[in-house]
C-alpha cells in the first residue's frame, strides 16, 4: 500500500520512525517528543518523504501479522 493508504496507527508509527531516524539520528528522542509526534511531524512531511514506497502490514508493529 502507498503511504497515503496507511491507517492512523501506521502513519503515527511511521512519523515516529522518521522523527527518530531521519531528523534526530545522532540525538536522543524523549517520550514527550514521541507523545507529541503529530505536532512535530506533519502528515505531508511523511507523505513526501515516503512517496513511492510500498508498505505492507508486516512493516508496522501495530499491524504485523494481520
């Protein structure tokens, strides 16, 4: 599925991954930052960064094995 087809849980998980590994790879990330991920990373940022990437449920902890 395309990044725009992800459900809210999958999109949130992808935002957390993007924030931790692309924006703050060499820094620590706090639980507060992860709790506020929707304010820190927009849907559009994730849509743009992952455009052209094909996902499946197994790519996400929240839906793995479904």
